[in-house]
């Protein structure tokens, strides 16, 4: 053990080869020591570092012995373009981005497994970590909606209720969010007219089912509302959020149960006018289903 980070033990591994020894911890994959004999048989530690995990966290540790990522060294102005999209990263080295950002791989706890001759460390960098490309577009979505409300250039409904058939808005059969997202300017920001074919005793009907391809997590949304807005974050660009994470386009999505946008001006839409004798009540449930454990 080499101390702890956020209540989790940091593990120290020693790899030996004859008189040579290497110490490595699973915090940042940091090599804390390399002990090598000289020509006289005197063994010395030949790498720089600290004695405690607190020093690696608290002091200005210039990446001593650590894994670096996602990208090593500098990225000018903290920006780059990939597949026609510009990504904004932390500027943690003057105006530039250095060694993966504010919380690069050097500050992450890694999974470690002892193998023949050493230790294997792995880390899954989540989509969008530190502003690097990563989206929700590979999530699988099914919407219980055969119609939607088209909008004008200002995203105001035209008043039409249109069929999703043969359009990018057809999620009646499950498909990835990204399959047709590129056919919609700035991505989906769309109100779907829910079919509400089956309601339970509480008036709840299924609106959408989403499955994460990597985690296997499933989200089931049920509601008493007539509509559900799918928004995929097309207007999010370079916001810094939790844990200093950079949020870019398509980093997250919303399933917003609702009456239709601009209903007060659209007589063909379900009314949002509330009278004293008819109080408004609405219920939406978000059920998360944990995937079965792999055996």
C-alpha cells in the first residue's frame, strides 16, 4: 500500500529482475523507484520522485514517472479539429494544453493486475474526458413516437404534426442516436409526439428506452406527458463542468417529457392552459436497469 486517494487504497508493486528492482503505483502508473546496481555493486535509486502519495498530489510534481494522456506534450491553444469539429481543451500550460489537461492519466487510479514478469495497468478514459472527443451518439435509442413536431429556423414549431416515417426522426425501431443525427442541423433538438399506446394504472406510458453500448446500462423513461424532447447537446461547446471536465457538443443528451413547445400559440396542440378547477399534475419516472454481471 502507498497511501490512499479519495478513500481508495493506492497499491505499490515491486518488479524484480536479478539485482534490479522497479516500484510502480496504480495512481497515475507512476514509477516511484528504479534501483539499479553500478559497476561496484552499489545499488542506487535512479529516478526522481516523492516518498508519499500526498506529495504526488499536493506538490508541483512535474509528471515524475507517470503515465501521460490522452495526448502527451503540448497542443497549441488547447484546440484541435477532428472530422470537421473543433474541440476545446484545458489551457493548463499558458495558452496551451499539456499532457492531457488538468486531470490527465497521471492523476487517475488505474486497475492493476499482476501478470508474469510484471503488472498490467488499465484505465478506461470516458467519452469526453478533459474535452477530448467523446459523444453519446453511439447510445441505442427507441422512442415510442410515430410523429413529431417540425420547427422553423428558430426551433419554433410550425404547428404541423408530421409522421416520422422515412425521416431522421424515426426511432420506432432501436438505432444509435448518431445514425441520422448528422442529417439534422446541429443535431436533434426535437419534440416527439408520444404514441401512448399502453398506460399503466398511474397513467404512465413508455416514452423512450436508451442503452449504453459500453456500460450496458439501460434507462426507461415513462410519463403522463404527451411529448418528449430529444436534445443531444448541439449548443454545448467548451463548457467546463464537474471535476473540471470539458463539455463539448454531443457530450450528453436530454429526454425532456413535456407538452409541446409553443402550445399556447398552437391551437392544434394539447393545451397548457390551467384553470382553477383543473389543477395540473404530471409524473415522469426514470428507471435505470443495471446490466447482468458478466461471468
